[in-house]
C-alpha cells in the first residue's frame, strides 16, 4: 500500500492518465504509465489488463514485460481483495467479533463479502484461506492486522 502522503498524487496521476487513455486508447506509453500507477495503488487486476493491452499493441512479449505480468498475476491472486478491502474487512471483524465471539468459521467474513457485493465469492474465500493458512474469522483478523501493519485500537 502506498504511503498515505503519496496517495493523493498517485490518484491524481492515474486520473489524468485514464483521461489520456480514454482519448488515445492506442497510446502504449500512456497505457504503460497507467499500469504502473494502478500497480502502485494496489489495483493489480487493472494493472494486469493494461499491461496485456500494451503487449498486444506492441505485438511482442519482451522479458521485462513477461516478468512484470507474472508479478501482477501473483499479486492479483494473493490479493483477490485489495489491501483497502482487507482493511475494511478487518475493521468490520474487529467491530463484530467481540460482541458474539468467533464461531471458528469464515461466516462473518463471508457475510461481509456478501454485504459488499463482492463478486466470485467462493474464489475470494478460497484465496483468503490459502493466503492466510486456512484460518477462521478471529485468526484472519489477526493475520490481516500483521500483514497490513494496521494499528490496533486501544
């Protein structure tokens, strides 16, 4: 996740690049820069699609692009939920778990994903289980806090 002070600048850059790409959809350097901005903002799926579009426009796949593509796919798989969504999930679990306790299932996580309208629910739950070592809601909360280096409430 980019540093908090840099986010407004990254969003501004990405917004400008999106306008440029909308007006010039075959501008490969602009697509590439937008892919870099999306990656910096942890939007791995968008970055991957943009890089694939660049590679298609160029009609070739060089070693650097293939490595970048592999890294984006890895991050996309690892973070089927963006860091921002994981943080939102952690906030929700932190709020709801103390009241009812943990049933040692993923039920609260699944409920949160449904409330958020997250698509491909089964795949995302499977990704969370694999990435966080098949844990329950309370363990998932702790692992998200460590992974994202979140501050605990007092």
